[in-house]
């Protein structure tokens, strides 16, 4: 079975995970809205992330900074000067592409090893990109002509104006990363939390980038959400702590999210490819249907950010070591995770098709689509299904009882087989069926999504049964 993006996009629309944005107006390119199940999946990912990286650790605290920040922040961070992509236009059909992505796509289609030497992605000088494209005759994917403009640097930050007067003074940016909200609050958090180095600050929030080529569903969008950590360390400790964070990221995808390990890999950035602030960067890549792509990343940002903010703001952003009495500007390790890309990976990783017994004839079987999401990610944990409407009152009592602990769904419409299929498609781990035997002995049938095995459980034991299953 091959999982395609088409299958995922169609399931998301059909079952209410993710809809095209502003659809009734014909949409708005590459915008997506999360529906009832999508938001549950997304919230579960964020909750699990927060629990794992903030709540369960003594060396972490959280914040939630604003999207709008003083424009000087983006000067200090280097985003105004160097947060740009090489944009090229086809002179024949006006198709607009990212020069680096054009070469990467061509190289992917042409087989491994055809990237220019010392390839640095979007950081490659414009002249080099153009020269390579012309030498290799990489034509426009839309019209097939070889007529590219020289790449122009295009800043990815969205601009808007604060207040009623639109002038230079009122110019603000929509933040392109959440990280800077952490750096500018470093002193406030340090003073109020009295944390000792090494310690970190976590944040979940929206970021905006005016991407030249958004696409692949929610993989690359212009508005997206990040879960970021800035972990402050002593200069000499950075390498060992950095390696420790890489292990924790790995643990997060194997043991917490339960993604297939063979679909994940690490990729180190070459020195040329690294962002302006970084001395070492690794990406955690996932094997998407369109190829390997960055899911998360981890950068060693040195003391670049705190130093620059200190310089531009005039505030001292350093740390006094209580043991050595030494003052220094902390260095920083940044593990960063995209929410949307994690949602996409969770859907792809859990998507499966198999055969389920048919209702018509026990010997036949129906093809079913099933999301084998780990129960902690599943949007709905249990579905309550009365066999016939006559049993609905009894079933509703069970629903109300279980709802106190978890997301539960009540469904009394259509045949039981159709209702099972529906729950399989949204990844519900268990279905509880109330039938006529329930009236006699107060037991219900609990059906397991993956094995499709059924067992009878006493109605009064259901809450503890599921607490045990989900370790609530
Ligand atoms: P890419 O190389 O794919 O453009 P990036 O290296 O610019 O990504 P980072 O700046 O490291 O990405 O951002 C941290 C995380 O935010 C990424 O690992 C990814 O999960 C997510 N992310 C970045 N850009 C986007 C986007 N346009 N849409 C959705 N998620 C994104």
C-alpha cells in the first residue's frame, strides 16, 4: 500500500481534519483550516510536546510572547538583512520559483549526487545559482523554456503597520520565528524564575513567512506554528548538551509519538547551508511522499542572539554564575519543531488500508482505511455506538460518564459496520457497542481498532478499563 498526499488530503477533507482555507470564496492559495478532528490531533501533539519538554523537566519553563515585536528585534536577529530566498522568474511564462528548490528538485529527479559542489541551498550566491541552472539547462517546469531571470533576494518577512498612520514609524513585522520572543524575555524569565544554567525556555506559537513556493499541503505554508526551545548553556558545555538534545528529539519521535523509525533520519547542514546565527545544525527529516523533508531542526545558535540584543537594546543580557561568580553571555541550543509538519507526519505515518469483516457475510471482507495513531494522538479516544436507537439512552449515560476523562464520540446513525469504518478512518482506538445483551447483564462490547478483536466489559468498569488502557 502506497500512502500518497492525495489520499491524505482527501481523508482530511472528508473526515474533518483539515479544510482548504476560505473555501466558499474559492479559497486563498495554500491556506488551510483545521476542522474538528484536526484541531484535536494538533492539540494532542502540542500537549504531548509541552508535557515532555516543559512540564516533566526541572530545567525548563514556558512563555507565550506576542507576534508583533519592536522592529529592532529583527535588526538584532539579522532577519531584516539576511532572511531571504533566491526568487527567479521564467521570462516566457512568468512562472516564479525558488532557485535553490528548482535545482534540488531537478537533482532529485535526475538521481542522487547531481547537486553542485559546496551546495548551500538558499544561501548559494545568486550568480552561482544562475550559472548552474543555465549550464545544466534546467528548464521551467511549467513551459519547458530556458529563460530565467537572475535570482533576486526576496525577504520572507510579512510587513504591516501598527496604528492608524501607515508610515515608516508604524512599520511592524509578523514574526518569522517564535525564538526571538524568548531571547527578548531572557532577563525577565531569569529574574522571575531564578533558574540556573543550563536551563531552557519553551514556547508554542504562530510564525509567518512569505514563502515563495508554499505547497505540499500543510508542509510549507505562509502561516504556521512552531514549538521551540531555547536552551541556555555555558560555552564549554554546548557540545555535550547539544548531543543530549538530539537524543531527546529522537526519543520524542520513537517513544512518545511512535513514528516509524525507518521513515526518520538525521541530516547535518553543511557550513555554507547553515543559517547566519548557527555554528552547527541538524535536521530531523521525515520520508514524505514527495521525498525527504525537514520535520524538525536543532541549531547551536552560539551567543549570537543575546549578544546582538544586548548591543542594540543597551540591556545587559548576561548570567552571573553563583558558584564561580563569573559573568557571561549564555550560549544557546535551539531544538525546533513545526506543528503542521508533525501533524502531517502523524497522518502519513499512521495511514493504513486493510480488510475488515463485511457486515453482509462473515466470509467476505471490506477494504477499510484506518489511522493507526497512537492513542495519545488520536482525536477521539472512544466511540459509543448503540446497536439500535432504542438503546440510545443507556448508551448516552456511558458517553456522559466517559466524557469526563477524555474525548468521546456518540454515534447512533447508520449501520454498525459503517460506524466502525468511520471511527477507523479518524483513528479512534476503541469502539463501545451497546446491544441487547447489555440490558440483560450490563456488559458492552469493546472493539479494538487495530486487531478488530472484541471483548465484553462490564459497563461499570469502563472508566477504569480505559484509564488503564490510556494510563490517564
Ligand atoms: P525549510 O528549509 O523547509 O524552509 P527552515 O529550515 O526554514 O525550513 P526553520 O527555520 O528551522 O525551518 O523552522 C523550524 C521549523 O518550523 C521547521 O523544522 C519546520 O517544522 C517548521 N517550518 C518552517 N517553515 C515552515 C513553513 N513554511 N510551513 C510549515 N512549517 C514550517
